[in-house]
C-alpha cells in the first residue's frame, strides 16, 4: 500500500507570538517551529499501516525551507521519501489553494491512502483535508480515531459530539483526516536519524506542478488579527464573612444576573 501523509510545520506551542506590523499574521522571525500535532499522529498511523500491510510511506509538506527539519524528523521515524513543495508562490495560501497545490503533487504519486491531521494548530480551520479529497475526487472521512483495512476497503471509526462514535466503510483510494490521540507516536531512533540522510527528497515548485498565480489565488483573506483588549476588572469585597456573602449574592443576582 502506498500511503501519503501530509505534514505542516507550525509555531511551537511555547513560542511567544507577536502580531506583525501589518496586523495580518504573527511575526515569524525568531520563533521556533514544530510539526503540527495532529499530523504527527497521522504519520504514526501511516507507519503502522505500512508495517502491517507493506508498501511505502511518502510525506508531503507545503512550507518554506525551514520545513526541512520536519521532513527529516518524518524520514527518521520511518517514512520512505518526501515531497517538499517550496516556492514563493506558495506563501499566504488559504485552505483551498493549499489543497489545490497538494492535490497537484499527490496526483503524480497515485497513492492508495492519503492521511492528514484533522486541523492545523495555527489556523485550526479543519478544511484542507476535506477540500483535498474533493479536489482529488476521492471518498473521505474526518475526525478518525481508528483505521481497519479489509482488502481494498477501509473501515474507520469517527469521533462525534457528546462522546459518540461512528463506524464507516469506504473504498480505496481515500483521504482520511486523523484526530490527535489515535495512537502513541514513536520517537526517531539513532539508526533512523542516520538513514534519513540518504532517503529521497524531491522539491517541487508551482511551475513543476503546472500551477500559476491565478490557480493559487486565495479565496479567503485574513484582513486583520489583533489581541483582544482587556476589559474585565477585579473587585475585592471586604468586611465580615456575613457581609461579604450578602454583597456577593447581591452582585451575582443584580449585576452578573447568574442567580
């Protein structure tokens, strides 16, 4: 089975984020980056399926040159090769354009299964995976917590609201978006880190994929981001316990109106 896993590099969870001068996104200089958490679980699931069924795992990322570190991590964990979509034309893409670029690269690979994380830790739109499936014309399932293979079909367990789950059967090839917690991601071994240096890495530009500026024109634009102004005030109530209780009840009833 050929499994393609989409990875994205996002700002580290402990990074101190600042809005850029244009108020359109964060200031990207001098912050650390890491692999998007749901994508880490998608990669692990791909590697487990490969170990069970055979075949290969190909990772694909659409990120600037700094994503080379994320690719190395994936190859060190066991991925067989990588596609790096790196081009200035890929800057500031929305979910639709990102999916379109990924689809152009994935079509050439003709994988049996495409795995993505449920959503990215930076934007959190949870749109790229489903748009990718639609662009490729493949069946898809989202928020997947378990994958079972049955010949040329998949059986997947989806997480629903309120603690409910849903089992779905679907044919291959297909696209599946993975929920965090589906498995326990592995660490790269020293042997894996050393072997990653010799694994194939193909870099692709917009021209290589037959995409022009019009094809990558975003349909969604972030016009402004900002840090919410602090409006809450803290009030200290003094007095005896009985007086404090009476005043607190009065404020909860007449000001906050919660009782």
